[in-house]
């Protein structure tokens, strides 16, 4: 879905040089380094497979598709990667809503490219999930049947053009904070897909920030539109990091397996700390009266999002859940004749080749 | 509703002079569409100058279970590496 290194149009950099994109580079270098020192072959014939798996993970080596892995590790990865892939695909809808109404040809071309990227990221991730032994058809069906979830954020509507900017800045920003650590995930195909996703995303957040920056320095009406978008997207973006650590069901095991590297609350804090200065440069207000620097913690204190609302949206009662799923199902059904025609054409061509060969 | 398009593995040559490298996979009904899909999916930012697509089913892979036995014969042939040999001091161009 999303990502970026948080650089702003007028040099509002967030943190250490290189920022998040630098971390992606570092994760990639680490992956190569781990591969280089990985002289450990497969398990010995009489070796305990679980111990072998633990040894590989502890040594920061990657688990690859045909390696033995615990069933629960496989299931967790399928669930997480599939949910991530579905999020990319559903995530095309809120932004796609503005392609035909983008304010200029340039903005339209950029938004089209961004939405196309989301489709691509969904496909990289589906391919990574398939290496775990589940088929694409099954994954698509699980989404259409509502048996697998996608990120709750895409169940909020995009009401104005400024929302496209807010999605880029806040939603893509939150997503990249989540995703950069996944570049170090213990499962090779997922880590590699995430490196690809995070690298490609370096334009997404920047384009969103630029849209907001332009509006925030425009007419009073444009400024108000930008502020309204930030007001509506701030808390849902904070909720993207999931429930607080105490209530997060999958976290501890995922951390032990090195699928996940940081807790939900740690990542949420990191995101807040990055956004404060970026908002100042935009000249927009983060809608939190209790947001202030805590010198003791060396971090910002902030108001938590409404987790009851998050649970309600996850369970299907967000503003756009039904619309998003109905749209996805219709798109899949409307595309079936294309898939059938392509398959029929491929079969015909194969038949002709056989005749020529015979 | 189901779609049984076969799976293809995609290899991209990033630049002239480099070998094709596996970048991922995709589904497509035939080779021609697999190539076009691979272009749209894996080279949106000029990542390649050449693409191979191979039906995933046509790849024969060594099994991880027999990995040790399979690669073992190479393990005791250190003399295949130039570092195995001791070179007397003062020898040039060796």
C-alpha cells in the first residue's frame, strides 16, 4: 500500500538522514549479509525440525518457501500477508474515487500511477502468500466472502480532494511506519515483497504531503478543506496500528517468530512523533488538544484513538464497509468474461500449435 | 467465478551486462499475457531491459529435505578453491 520517507517539499525531514527509506536500504543490506553468512545447510536427517527452524530464525536467517515451518507460523503468515494484499486492493477505491475529479491533468496522472501501484503491491503480496501453499483463487474468495479482513482505514470515505492529500500524508505515513520493520520479517518472500513495496512507495506520501501543502498555502477555503481532511483522518490513522498492546491477540507470538518487530503502541508513538513537526510546516493543526512534548519520555503525549470505533469498523459497521465489498464483488464478477475470454484464447492458441506440430 | 490461470515465475535483466534475476510470480492465461503482465507489474519504474517468464510448473527444484546430501559432495573438495594452495613467497602473477 503505502509508504515513504517523510521528506517534505521544503526540507522538513523527520529524523536521521535517509529516514525510513534509509531503513529499507539497511534492511535490504542486512538480508544480503544474512544470506552471505548463511552457511547452514538443511536439517540433518535425524534433527528436530522445530529446533532447526528456531535456530534459523534466531540467527536472523530467512525461512524460505520449501523449508519446514510450524503450522501456526504458516497460518499466521497467510492471514497477515493476505490481509495486507486485500488492503492494497480495497485501498484503490477511496483514492480511485478522485481520479476523474483531480484538479489538473498532472494531479490526475500522478493519482492514476499511485492507484496502479496499489494494485501492483496487492499482486506482489498475493504472490508471496501463494508461496505458503494457498492458491490465488482461495485468497480472492476469502476476501469476497468476508472471511478475511482488510485494513479498517479504507472503510472511511474520501469526501474532498484534500482527503487524497491526507491519505497520502497520514494513511500512507502510518502504513510505512508499520511496513518498514516488515522488510526484516523472518519469512523471505514477505520480506522481499515488503522491500519492493516500501522502495516504490517513496513517492506516495510525498505526493500527499505536497497536495496538503499546496492547499494549506492557498485560499482560506482551500486551507479549511485541508484542515477538515486532517481532522477527519488523524484518529483513524492512529487506529491503523491496531489495538493497544495489552489487547493485541497475535503480537507476542509474532514477535518471537520475528514476523513483527515492534509493538502496536511503539509504532503508533513513532508515527505521532514524526507527524508533529510535519504538521507545523504544513501550517495545519493536529486535532488533539492534549498533544504535547513529554520531556521525561522524550516523546509526545497524545490522545488515543477510539478503539471501540476501530472494533466496530473491523466488524463490518464502518461508514463504507458495505460499499467497498459490494464494489469489489461487482468488479470481480464484471471481469469474469475477460478471464474466460483470455483462457479460451490461450486454449485455442495451444490447440493450433499442437496441430502445426503434429 | 474461479480463475485457473497458471502461475508464471518472472525473471528480469535489470541492465545490459547483468543476468536475469528472479523477481516474483504472477498469473496469466498464456505466455504472451504473462510477459505483458510482468512488464506492468515488475518494471513500472524502468527496472528492466529484458524479461523472461517461465511456467512455475516447468521448474524442477532440488528438495530442501535432501539439501545436505545433495550438496555434500562439494563440501570436501576444498582444493577447488584457489585459497587452498600455498604460494611460495615472491611468486608474482599467480
